[in-house]
């Protein structure tokens, strides 16, 4: 065999591997979308899964054409929910900024709740550890 015959065989092999990998990604996306969809009845989900097992390429193509828009909407809704949960978590653990902590301490000092020494200590802590709550 010549070098070029081996080269084109290798190209075809990579093309088939790419197509199979793309199909697996689409298959897992479809299955994930089926279980994420709360509007679709359980029997319809089962029918889609059975067709995916016995007529995989055609079923995947029909699913992506027929339910692709809803699939994108559900995926975006889930991503938005994850982003909101992440933002809430970050806000919850981040605490107040050093300026907020110093302002709170100043309010306590002005109201007479703490002494000047305690205020200085709280201010030093806020400036030393800006990511911790005092």
C-alpha cells in the first residue's frame, strides 16, 4: 500500500469516529431532555426511548427537528436556574465588603454601643480580612 492510501484510510477512520462521537453527544442530549421535560407524559418518554434503541439515527433526527426548539428552551431555563443558584450562593458566602463592615462599626460607635477601642479593633479586622465577616 502506498502512503496516500493509508492517509485516506486514516482520514475516513477519523471521520467515522467524529460522526459516532457527535451521535453519542446528540443521543445523551436527547435522553437528558426527555427526562428534563415535565410536560411530556411518561408513556411518550418510553416510546421515544424505545425508538432511540431500535431506529437510533432516524429517531434522533426526528426528535431534533420536532422538539429542538423546546429542547433549547428547557436547556436555557435550566442554565438560568443554575446561574441564579450560583449567584445566590456566592452572595451568601461572600459577606459584606470592608466598607460596609466599617460603616456598621461606625454606626455602633456613634450610638454608644461600642467604645473607640472596639471600633478601632473592628476596623482593623475589616481591613485585614476583606473577605471574612466580622
